[in-house]
């Protein structure tokens, strides 16, 4: 259906596109642009990027054009892909100087309030507060600081225990991926929204899957396409979130404490003292939930895959987690000090994220012409940053295909800017510590309860922006 819709789209826009493409080619003539190709009219190289493997797309062009930088056209944007550790460093150290954040057009359509954020807002007048936005709201109260997460860690531990008991206890064979999504969405809804209703959360899982796929897809609203399904899902989630917002406002009016991000977003104001409209709050909360959902679920899923296929590594993780457990009283939940004792488990997760990055990359918008590696990138272009230019490079990670957590032991560490699963610089993912706690609390409980075998060792992985095991990663459970 997706390919049929794409063919229809081409038939409609191709005559206009050829004229646009010809003009675009003339406008770029004579400039010292990076090597590469803009691909097809309008579509550019989007199809190869989305329907192939992004890391193969990037790797092939690094070999063909330049290991440092190449040009392409993705999702309707002229784009420079800057590669390697030097490229990572260049992007991270020039945030808000040469680059600002950019969300591809499919994201802008799905999270509608973000369409107004294409250009940075003007600075506020003296004495005025900054305009309320999602980054300000989550950073100002310090939701992702260790002292805040410290209070939330026992609840993460408790939720992981409950969900494993409900969904896996007493079963011989289960699917990992569905539970990983349920765990992460339950944690995100509790932390971001303050809701703890299993039935309500379960209804949202399929909608979040659709949105995650639609964020990097061709914007076609024909029924049956990926983007069409994503738009329908976004509408359903937005409706549910507006209901949650009304309930939260009513609870706050009776004196309920503000212990979640939604509560603080409700009371945030712009420089004139106006509150955010409910629809805009819903958009921003949906963006936060998506960010805290798919990446953590991916890390949990592929931890179960790789550790399930490596009995020796499983044994070391189990030994470490049992030592944590034995040092605690009966029924006592995890605390901050326990995380420092999970060093090997985090090394294992670091290796999982190297092999299967939960986030392939992100886009930036170019604020001013700049030169990199001898080539000029014009203002208004987009830059694509991706982990795939270093993660599988044998120069930085010997035997890169091998699952080897010992890479992160006390010996030689990967060179700077070669391993950056959470980005870097001013735009380092603010939820990095939240993700670490969410995954480690699950790991702690799953290895204490079970050992497991992967039923389909060579199971195909679908997609790369949201890596998904084709059969849901079936495993055979053995209770301790």
C-alpha cells in the first residue's frame, strides 16, 4: 500500500518537480558544495534513506564521495551529512552558533505546535521571563537531575516488578518487544503525566508505534500509508491527552501536589502571563512521551536479545544484580547508591546501544554559511548527525560486529566523539539519566526472576529509525 501510494504521488507531482529540480540545479551551480547527489526531484534520496538502512545509506556515500561530508536531499530538505568523530565534535561545539534544532516536516505536522518553532524566538525584554517551551519547563524544575530521579527510582523498580509478574510470571514462552513497550510507556506516563492506569496506558501503545514510524516517513495522507496512520494516531493521543490535562487541572485546583512534568507545563506562562493552550500542551507532552518511549523500549528489547544469546555475559550480569539484591532488606526497593554497583550491566547496555542505536541521528538547521573539510554549506540547509559513521568503524571499535561489553572496562576507552548514543554538547539528551534508570531497573528485576533463551536467533530486524524484531523477539523463560 505504501509503494502504491508513492507511485500515485509521483504521477501527480513529477511534472512540477522536474521544473523545480532544474531550477535548483542552476541555483547551486558554481558553489563549492560538498560532493554527493540530490537524487530524484522532490523525493531526493528519501526513499533510499528510509526504506533501506540509514547506516548503509551513509556508509555507501562516505565511500563514494567523502569520509568527512557529503550532500543529499532527505524529506524535502537539502542536507549535508557530516561524518566521523571530527564531525560529531564540530556539530556539538557549534550549537546555536552555526546550528539550531530542526524537526523534519513529518514531525512538524504530527506535533502541530512545533510548526511555529522553525526560527528561534527573539530574546525577551529585560526583566521578562523566557517564553515557556518544553525544554524550559523540564529543565527549570530539574525533573531529569539526579536528585529528582533519585526520588522516582523506587517507583521505577516497583513498576518493573509488577509488569514482569503480570505479563511473564508462570509462562514458558513470551514476546519481549510488546512488554518492553508496555514497561517504557507505563514509566513515561507515570513520570511525565502522573497517571498510573494500566488499562488506559495499554490503549495507547499501538498509537505510539504508529507515530514513531511516521516521524521519518514520506508525508502522504493517502489511506494506508505510514504517515496517514501516524496522523490518525496523533489525533487519538492528542484527544486522550487533552482529557488528562483537564483531569490534572481539576486535581491541582483541589491542592494536588505538582510532582510531574505535566503539572508544571500547565502553570507555565509566556512573557505576557498567558498560559499555554491545552492543545499546545498536549502536543508538547506527546513529543516528550514519544522520546521517552521508543528509545528505552529498543534498548530493553535488544538487551534481552544479545544477553539471551550470551550465557557467559548473562552470568556476569546476574552475579552483579544478585549482589545488589543481597545487600538490601526484604522488600526494599532500589535506591541511587545501587546504580553505582551496576557498572557491568551498564557496560552491557552500552554495547547493545552501539550495535542497535535507539536513536540513529537528528537534524539541525544551518544558521550561517560555514566551511567544513574544504566545502561550503549554505545557510538554510539542514545538517544530519548520525551515530552510524563511528559505531561500526573498526578503527574505533575492533571487530565491530562482535557483542563485547569488555570494550568499556577499565582498559582503553573509545576515542572522544566516537561513541555518542545520547548526542553531545548543549543538546545532550536531557533524558539520558532517566533512560539509564528505566533500563537498569528493568534489568535488575528480569535477571533476578528469569534466565531465557532466544527462540529465533537470526530473527530479522525491521526498520532502523525504530528497530523492531520481526516476530517480537520470542524467548523461552526459565524461572529461578
